[in-house]
C-alpha cells in the first residue's frame, strides 16, 4: 500500500476515533485491534497526541496535549496492548484477531499431544495416513504446471521478497469447484472431515513458497480456528515463526498453530516448499459455541456443510449449494 501524507493523516484520524471508541467501551476489542495494527505497521511514521496512544493525563482536567509529539514508540504500543489485556479485550500480547471469542483457550503452537487431548486425533491420523496419496497427486499437478497455473499470488501484500502462491480448495465454507478438479483425490480426502469443510471462517489450500521468499508478520482474522500444515515438499531453509517461536515443516507430519497469533514465514532454501493448509474449528468449541459466533450468512454455509455428513461423520451425497 502506498504510504503518503494523505494516508498518514488517515491513520492518525483513525487512531483518534479508535481512542474514542475505546473510552466508550474499554472491553470492546475491535478498537484495540485496529489501533494496534496501525501502530505495528506505521507507528514509526506517525506523530500523535498522547491520548491516541492510551497515555494518561495524570488527572489534570485542563490538560491539553500538544498537537504533535514524538513518533509512536514500541513502549507506547506495548502500553496499549497491556490495557487491552487488562480489560479482557485481548488475552495475549501477540494475538490480535478482529473476530475474537472471549474465554477460548489459546496459545501459538499445538503439539500432537495437545490435539489428541482436545479430541482432534481423528483428523491428525487421517491426514497423515493419507499423506502419500495426497502428496502424489499434488506433486503430479505441480510438475505438470497446472498447480502453478491455477494458483493465485499473495493478495494481501504480505510477501516482502520472492513469490508465494496458493490454490484455494475451500474458502469461508465455499467450495472452489474448478480448483478441486485439479486435485480430486485430495479434495475427496478433505471432504471426509467436517471440521475442515464447515470452517466458514477459514480456508483449505495448497501453499507454494518459492526459494528466497519472505512473508512479513501478520495474523489471521479469528481465534475460532486452528491452522494445520501438512508438509508435502520440505527443503532445507524453510521456517515459520508463530508467537515468537520458530519451527519448520516435516514431510508427512502436521504442524498445528493458532494463526490469530502474529506469525511470519521465511524460506532461504533452493527448492519450493509445498504444504497443504487446512483450518479446523478450535477443538474446544462446542456446537453451540460455533453457531453463536457466526453471522447469518456464515451460519447458512456452516449448517449446509454440516448437513452433508451423517451422525457418524460419513459424507453424504452433495447437492448444489444455495450460493
């Protein structure tokens, strides 16, 4: 995004509005999240009155902040984050989702043991047991060129170096029929897992990271999902950092993390890193929790996807979706 004098004024105005919203409803997380994201990205460029950064005026009613102060510093940003946590608007210093279900336990990384204890062992075992079938189909599509041809490049401006492309199979509960025809076996496997295809706040896709690629820090939009990465082709030099903790992929094994935490990716290797990405509902959410956090259009897609499965999780014949 181009940064100029106008955008600077827009950001400064936005921060003042978010400050007003925060004062009116100190437990409402949206105002904090928007302000935090602006400060994290542009704080070093902005000149702001102290009130826009959550600073106190020491009780002086006649206190009138100067029009301009020093550029926003990391310490001022940290103060705002601490205030958000204090009021329950956020629960972790590196977790900033716009859609936030309060009280839902979360941490950056989830181990295999964590997933098993939360009741997600079926998903882990299924995907890892089907790894060779999934990899064979994905690599054939990659080598033929169709996987790259049908994939799209980063649409959010997160790539600072190199090239990152993705092939969406499902997004927000909507099936990409054309893309799914590129990987029919993989799609069939995924469609046996209701927690994946009914995730209307997430996506399922193939991610291709070319050598010498860097993806800047960012975070996902909701804490209601866990993101699973199944390593398909994993050369040396590729890593992902979530919540300040760095890990790498392993072919045929799942990595699980909460992508509402700040995360970044770096690939210093010499060959593409390819992974299957699938979002699932946070395993500690009940059916009522899920339904209660959805907007009406999301609820319609969620109930439709769930209706395609019988009570024992077996996929039923799909009809044409109503959207």
